[in-house]
C-alpha cells in the first residue's frame, strides 16, 4: 500500500508541501521509539509526558547531525526509515526519475528554552543544501522530509509552511524574509501539527520556518533530504567523514548495494570496481558481501 498517495502528490505539486499524518505504521513507530530511548535517554518519556523529568541534556541536545543523532543509528528501524522506499520513490519522481542520494539524515530533539527554541524567519532551505540556486527544474530537485516520532500540536513548535500560491514569482531570492518585510508569508502559513508517525514533505523552493514552543514540552523528529545524484554542488552532508565510525562501518557491511548507493557508494558494474578496489574495500569492510561487485 502506497503511504504517499496521489492526493499527497497533488497537494505537493500545487502548494510545495504535503503532510502525511500516518506515514509510519504502528510497529515501525514503536521500534523506532525504542531505538530513540537508547540513543537519547529520557527524551521519549518527556515528550510523551511533560510532567516527567526533562532530559538532563536538554540544553545541549546531542547536536543534530553529529555522533549519536547522525545516520546510521543504533538499531535497524531508524536506518530503514531514513532509506524508506516510499521516500526514495517520491524524491526520485520529483527529480524527473533520475537517481537520487540521501544528503541528510539526522535526529533532532528540542524543547522549551532549548537553544534552538526559536521564532524563525520564513526561509527556503537551499542556503545550506546547495552551493548554487534551486531552479524549478526536476533534474535539480531536492526533496526534504520531517518524520515525527512524537505528537506535535500548536504547543510543540510545529514547522510552519507557506503555500507556493502566496509567492507565485519564480525567483526565490531573498531566501529569507522577516515578518515586517513580507507579512503575507506569515499571515498565510500552515502549521504542521501531526501525530507521532506523521510526515512533512517540502522543497528547497518552499518558504517555511520553525515556530517557538508555547508550553514546557518537547518533540523528536528526523530530518531526511534527498537530491539528484549527478550534481556535486548539492547536499548538506559529506558522508565520508562518518566512515571511520564503527556504527557507519557496520551499516555499510549490512546494507544492500542499493542502500549504499543512496549515500553515494559506487554501484555494482561501475568502472570503479577493479581487483585492487575490491580487495581494498573488502579489507576495510570485512563483513561486507562483495559478490555484487565481482562482475
């Protein structure tokens, strides 16, 4: 069963974003939350019940995209969600059917009075996802996702998005507007309030912003972004820096060739593969099945 339906696709194409309230099934959500309990102690409990103790690391946050909050994670479900076939398929379709790579996958936690508890300005994300500019062309299309592991209502700093209908001009520059500079973006924003397991999809050409917490509560999400694989100026993350992490090496060894490709790994049949490179990769990742790379 397709989780991203034609209705979601049509809404995205018309407005630049779409909300899928029930993207994860019950078992996926439960398993992912158990992995988060290990990775980020106390956060699931506090987000579910704000009378529970606030995590002692709430002011430091396990910096997003570093260490324990950066793909690959401890356990299998968070990794599976990052590479979820429906996310890949949707991103590939937006990119004109071209191959895509996962340019970002990191957990993000915050709560009231957290350093990132901010009333952000409306902005597009391409500032730190591209060295260039995001044209309205599929071959350069980047798709951003936020997956929610805890409920998010008006109190929980929901991401606010503004439909393309309210900025029909083609040029997305400036890429950021304060409220006083372009109040219509704020007057027409929609706050993505979703239950745990929900999904927000948007583009590098979509104005959106983080909103502040209205109560002493917290939230846990994962940011995932895909981009066309052909262009080296796209992407927020350089995965090679992670290759020395034991968790990353373990994931490389257990992943499928298709999953490795989503991070930029050479595919089977590529000219990269020679006797020398097969020997070297096998030595670096001794638990990796090298048979797909023999021909």
